C-alpha cells in the first residue's frame, strides 16, 4: 500500500516516471503476497498513471485484461475498480458513451459492495461525464450523491488526485453551491495547489480566480456558456433572466432598480414589476452563480472580477485598437484588427430581443460593422486585392441589399477583377430591386460599370 500511495504522490508532483516505477513495484508486491484488493488498487492506479502520461492505450490494455480476469474469478470489488479506471481512460480518449457506461456500472457495483471511498470517486467521475455531456440534471444528482458520501467518510482529500480532470465539474458545483459548501471548500484546496488549464506535461500553475468562466455571445444568436456548457431555457426559467444579464453587460455601469424595471418591464403596476425584478435577479443568479451579479447603493452590476467574455466588448475593442489606418504606425495591424471585428460580427446584435432598450445598440453596431466593411474594401482595392474586396462587399450587400454605395463598390470590384459576368449580374439584380421595390431607376453613376 505504501508503494502505491508513494506512486500516486509522485505522480501528483509531476514526477511521473518515478510514480509509475513505484506503482509497478507495489503491484509486484501485491501479487507476491497475494492480496487481491491491493492488486486491484495498484493495477487501477497504474492504468490511471498511464492515462495521465498520455499512454492511454497502454493503460486501456492493462485494465481490460485485468477486468477479464476479475470477472472470470468473480472478483466483484476488483472488477468495479477496473471499470472505474477504464471509464477514466475512455473519457480521456473522447469516448463519452463508453466512459459513462463503465463509470455507471462501477458506481452500481461499489454501492452494493458498500465501499464508500471508491464509490465517491466513481460517482464524481460520472458527474463529470454527465456535466460535459450537457446532462446537467444527472450531473447535479451525482454531485449531491458524492457530497453525501464524502460526509459519511469525513474526508475529501482523495478527490484531489484527479483535480486536473475533475476541476470543471467541481467548479460548477461550487458555483451552484451544491453539497452544502463541500465543493466550495474542495475548490479552494485545488486553487491553492494547481491550475487545471496547464499542460499535462508540466506542473500546474496557480489560478487567479475561483469563479466560473462565462462566455456571452450577442451577435446573431444570443447564447450564454458557463464553463463551456450552454445555459438552456429550463435553466434560465425565464427569458427575462437572460435579458437582465444582457442589459447589465451592455450598460457597463450599475443600474438602479427603477432603471431595470423601466427597461425590462415598461408596463404593469409598480408593485408587480418590483416583485418580478427580485424573482428575475434570483433566477439569473441560480442559472449562473450568485456572485456574478452584485449590488450596492448605486444599483445592480456585473461582478468586475468575474472571468467573463462578451463578444460585444471584443468587437469594439478591435475597432478601438485599429486606430487610424492612414497612420505610419503599422497600418497592417490595424487591418488585421478590423478583419477580426468582421469575424466577430456574425449577425445583428441581440437579434432575438424586441425590447426597446436593445434597438439603439443594434443600430449603432450595424453602422460600425458596415463602416468597417467599407474601410476594408477601400484598403483591399487600393492594394489590388480584389477577391478580398469582393468578399467584404458581398457581406455589406447581404447586410443591406438596398445600400447604393455597397452595390456600386461591389460591381466596381468585379469590374476591376476582370469578372465582367459577375459585375453585370450584380448590376441587374440591384436594378431589379430598386425598380420593383422602390419604383426608381439606377443612379447615373451605374451606367459606367457592369453595363451590357
């Protein structure tokens, strides 16, 4: 047992080869005694060590052979441990369904056998696979079950051995305040020790924040992700909870209770709207995590320390950094930033919202987007990069088919590129559009380009 524990410790310190050597020696001793439970312990940990070293196939072969032997000998505890190890390996190899099957069978067997320590480990791993598969209800159930098992044991340090793997689901559980604070305490211990985002080939760094990562997308389809999991409608419980988050993010400063009510519920009695606001704030905090939205005497606001990415901020940051493209200070860098801004703008901002407060943002951002496209087109045409100019001008025309300037420049770019057929086709399409929808003829300047 001492050799196996030493191997696990060395592995946690990223002294992997020494750890594997110690585990092998422990396995040899266990087989020589013989101690079947210790054999299962050492074999499963050796397979797990191979997985962490990037030798998952080698670990899989070892564990699968051991599992066959255990089942033939009706060694239920050993088989359960091997299934747990095999579930971890399948997860590492990206086989979610196989991982879930092995982990579920391990949990059920260990529950019958009454081994609480290993059962807690298997249950938490099953929660991880559920969580990463967006099966949040199942993940939550397993997380609560793990917490109950840990409470029976009276200790939780053994869960730190796979901290790099389990970190996302532990962070999620801590944010949701599951397990009566157990996950929050476990997360603190992980934060003190490691950074789970570092490479498996080197020691992990300290992390700067224990708050979950959030990504918010406002362009085209509005989506919110918590630790990589998209928050679904049932989790929001109300569309207004999601809208409240978007309003606070767009506003960028604290909003008073009265301002929030006026923006999100312009109609209704004061008492009803005040009560609805409280409920909506509660739902927002439950859907993400309580510390995300804060309040003080100035009003409600998004926690400035929250690790949060918002595509609106990234879009405007790119435009701010682009600066004056005519300056002598790296104009190519400015172009790259404008190109990045165009990539971020995937469609109208908050297009699913009909709220009055969102409309000025949508209009202003569309103007910025179209201006950016025109700037890029001018730049590409000046450099004779006509295919690139055509590409951005096609986006401009797609955004507003009636835009005279964009249509003219697109036809001009086709002409300059020598694509007379496309120039004529675009001219005909635009001519038909303005004639049938607006009752007008083409402006005079179109007579010189794309004409038959």
